[in-house]
């Protein structure tokens, strides 16, 4: 029998089948020949030499069974080796084969150049995959050496598991040896892997400089194309003053340790239990885990706050290295000088100034406990934000100091929760122009996404917005160009949204980035609410189509009037929308009901509550913002598909972790596409009628809106809202104090005027290089196509469209909302007619907003 250096792997992972004594000699010969085959030089195998183990068959006699054994002979020549075939006699009832066969032959005696595929579908699949991989590897440079190395490794593994003479063991003993040695290897790997990881970490992970690490955590806000919109320094890093540990009163130091790490001076720099808990939470999908002051210092100042095993690994390595290189006092000093305390304050000195207006040397134990308490969650524990939570946290820190003998019990009993100075605005690089409003809106949106102020100042966020730089530039330029020579008290906002995504393309809330953001200021909408009245009518059962005619003539003595030129006797709803006829839409709103109008507005995208609406809602006595109005009109443009208006497209940390990605956000089909297209059709003629058609014949739809002032013949707010298939844009013009708005030549500002001119200027420039898109095919929901209403001669030439009831500073009016005028007894109420409209007087809110138009005053303009 040839000597065995390394047994070849067996065909069955479960080991040999139980054998009789006379079978074991046969298996030993098979195993020896298999090892010899593995050790055959590669060149011999490539020349076609085939080696097989000696074959033997056994004979057993039993009742009705005959077996015969024919031994094989082995012959060799100088250049080739051949093997004799094995002949196995058959038995009458059953046939038995040994557990292992020579890889050179199949059981039916045929030569097998490739390894025999193991039994079972999974094993066969694995064999096929390995065969394909091996075939590809062989074709690579030095592929044969790789395959040969793999075979040697395989042989060593088998030798380790089975031992040098596995044939001398019983099957059960061999299985036990394999299990035992596998367990030894697993335990060794579990011990060696962490040790190896620690060695690699110590060699290749550097300890960052705390100052550089904190200073580099800039938040970058970018446009949609990646160009920088603003770089925001977290907090007051430039004014951060480092102090020595001796300058920090001992009670203040102990307060910090009481809040964050009571065993700081006795632990090794990291909490083994806390670290294990953090690892377990990461593996099971949770977050968090206990940390020492050293780990807190490393996490917040050096490796970031990403919830991942890699971050915990780096934190552990750096914590250990710092603990080896620096004393506890040095670590505590670095921690106190770099940790974030909220209110834009990095370090204990900046925190002392931000909360108490005094240097750290003057802090009392109670004041130190307040600062220590806010470290864990600055936004949550700041007494200016959450006084009750801050008090509970302060008590926890103070009680901990007593428990650790760092504060005397009588002194604790006498301590009072300290008062802090009011927070002040920290710019940190926030632009002071129109981009400042974008950043503020982005910050608020991040908060709604669960990314709070603490993340903004500790994680070096990379925030990509939906703002297109060229669109933002055109919006700002359009406003400045049209408002350049206008009165200084006028204020403007402009918002443009992509209807297909909800992404805000341009956002202008005013030139003062630190002032009021007019894009988010709620103002009465005027007649820009009329499309929501039409939407409610189109969704009635049966629907009221845009070709339905009403008598749009004002009735003497009624509150609702039209602007000059807006009266029409037989006025389709599309014509009434073009003229902005108040009488028709008041009648329509009364017919469908104020609640239905409010529901339609919310359905399209208006987020304001609109509680207890009355008939004045038809003329826009409800408040909204430029953002919401642009979003609602975008829903019409996008055939009823609503997308949440948003500025944030993607957020990543400095370490590359993706915190948010809007790419997967889905829209919501809120309105039937055919109904939305009918609303669009009703507004198609408005831009042409008001003289603001887009250049090149580009299709658009829109609506003017003006809110009348309590001062006769004056207005408070003016709107223009319009859209194409690729952009929904809203422009507002008003004042800070609801004073009358006038142009430089003293004329009142209407929706048809400055707002529409800004809208046209922006849309023409922003869409200049984009394809001309068209709205989808128009099919009336009910009735017929009313045709072109912009050139109709039924009424006079274009004039400012009318608005909601006027605002007033007088005492509120309490007129009850009128009901729809009933039809004569026995008759069905017609869609129009002289008696149909009814009175649109609306209950005015406190302060006179939307008070009824005074008798004899000019009619409200929409």
C-alpha cells in the first residue's frame, strides 16, 4: 500500500458508509489511490495518463443471492498508466457498492475525465459552478498554478479534518474527529479575527487631530447639478476658544462625567458591554449603544455619528490608541473643548457664553449640570426649547453627582435650576441673500425627515437640493427686473415646481435671507382658488362640465360684483374662468358647497386646514402659501398625479452614509386624469386674455388673483399662478403689513400686472432651451368643448380680473354663508340664470380680512 501524505476529499460530506470488515481493505486501497492521483504531477495528467485505485469486489452468498469477486490487475508502462476494469458480479436481489470509488472510473466502468458530480440537485449545481469557475481560472495567467494551489489547500484541510490515517477509525469516530476539529478551527478563527482586526487597525487607522476634525465638518448645500449653493459652518467653530482643564471648575467637570461617563477615570477608554450592545443592535437592525467619554469624543469629533459596524470599529481602535497615548485629563480636556453643546456652541467655553453669557470659570455646579445635560441631545434638552425635559435631565445629572460623592447632599438640596439667556441666531455662513431662505427651508424640511439640527452640526452633511441654478438665477432676475423701480414697501415671492417630481426648481422668498420668507407666508389666495371650485364641480355626480353656462351678470344690491368687462349673460365656466367672473363662481361654489371646495383644494395640494369654510372660499378667502399653490397647480399639470413639494433630493454624511434619497419617492394619483385635464382646459385662455402668453406659442394655463383692501379701490395681495407641462410657477406681490399695494405711478397692483409680468419673464427665460410640450388630449367630462374664450366679443377688452372680498381692519363681520337660491317650486334648479348666483358675502375673520365689499365700491378683483 502506498504511503498517504494527504487523503483526498471524499465524495460524501457525511463520511463513509458503514462497512463490513472485508470492505475496509478495499476502501483503504481506494483512498490510497485517490491520494496518489491528487499527487500526480500536472504534466502527467495533461498527457492523458489516468490513475485509478485497485478495484475489488466481494462475494457474499445468501438465500437466493450469488456474488463473485474479480480482482483487477494493474499494469504500468514507461509513458502511460492504464487500469484494468472492475467487474462486479450481480446478485439476484440487490447490489452493494463501497462508499468511495476511484475518481478515474465511473461505477459502470467508463473513464471520467471530469470529477464525478455528487448526488443531489444542490450538489450537482455546486459542482457545475465550481467546474465553470475552474475552467475560467485555468485560462487566466498562472491559472494552473492557482488551481494547483487550491488542490493543495483542499488536501491540507482534509488532512487536518480526517487525520493521516482515517481508515483506521470507525465511521462514528471519524465523524466525531471532523466535528471536533471543525470546532477547534472555528474557535481559533473567532479568537484570531479580532486580534488581526486590532493589529490592522493599530497599523492603518490614524488618530485625527481634534481641531482639524471639528473644523472640517462643513455642511454643503448644493444645487441639483452639484454646484455649491452654500457652505455652512456648524456652530461658531471660528470663535471656539480652547481652555485648559484647570480653567474648568471641578464641579463642572464632574457634572459632565455624571451625565456621560461616571467611570471615566477607572475604565480603559471603552465600554465592552456597551460596545457589544451596539454591535448587536447594528446586526439586528437597531441603533445606538453605550459609550464612554473617550468614545464620545472620538465619535463626535473624529469618526462621525453613522450607525454602522465600521464606525464602531474605528471608534474602538482610535479610543484604544488615544487611551495609550494620552492621560485621562488630556482626553477630558479635548472632549470639553470639542463636544457640541447646542446653540451653535462647540466647546465648554462657547457653551458657557451661549447659555449664560459668562466665561466658564464663573459657572456654578448647577449651571455646569445644565450644560452637561444638554450634551446628549442639544436640541431636546435646551431649556429654551423644552424646559420640562431640560429640568428632568438637570435633576438626573445633579443626583448623579451626589451618588458619586462629587457634590454634597445639602448643596444639592439648595440648588435651583439656573436661568439661561435667550438663544440668538447663529449664521455660521448662511447666505444673507435669497439663498438664505433656501437654506432655512432645507433645514426645516430635513427636520421633517428626521434629520435634526444636531446632525447638521456634527455630521458634515452633503445636501443636494432640487433647485436648478439657471432657474434660480432667472427667478431672482425676473423679480428684480420687474420690481426695480417699484415702491420699496412691496414684497415678492416666486416658487416654481416640476409637476413630474414635486421638486422645487426655483425658490425666491425675498432678498433678505435673514428676514421673513415670503414664499412660506400665508396670504389669502383670491381668485386663484376658482380652479378648486371647478374641480369640485367636475367631481359632482352628475358632473358639471366646463361648457355649462351661467348668467354671469351682477345683480344690483348684491354683494358679489364683477370687475368692469367681466359680466356675461350666457357664460360657460371656461369663459367665466377666463374673465374671472365672480358671480358665476360664487353660484357654482354655493351649488357644490364650501366643504366640497375645501376638499378639492386639499385634494390638489393645499395643506392649510381651511376649517369651517363659507361661501367666500369660492373667491379665495382662505390663506395659502406660494409653495402650496404652486404644488396644487402642479397636480393639475401632471394629470392629477400629486407629488409632495420638496427641496431636498439627497443627503449624505461626511463618511458617505446616505441618510435620505428622494429618487424612490412615488406620486399619488389624487385626481382623475380626465378631470384634471378639464381644469387645465378651463384655464388655457387666461394667459392670452391677460396678455402674458409665453413666447413661441408654448402651451400654458393660469389664473390671476387679487385680494381687495378695506380701503376703497385698493388691493392688499396680488397673485399669478400658471403652469406648463414641465413647470408650475406662482408669483405673489404684497406688503409686510397688509397696506394697499400700488405701482410706482400710483395705480393699484392686480394679479394682472406685476405678478403676471414676473411670471411671464421667468417662464420665458427658464424654459427657453427646453422642448415645447403640450397638454394631453382634452375630452369633456360633461357637455361639449367650449372652444376659445380669450377672443370672445361678448364682453369688453381685457381688464384686471377680480378677487375675493376685501380685507378690513374694522370689526369682523358675522354674515352667515348664504345657501344656493332654490328653484321655483316644482322646477329643477338650472345651472345658471338670473336668480341662481346668490349672495357671496363671507364671514370675515378678526381684523376685517375678507369683509364684505362696501356699497358703491369697485367690485372685488380676482
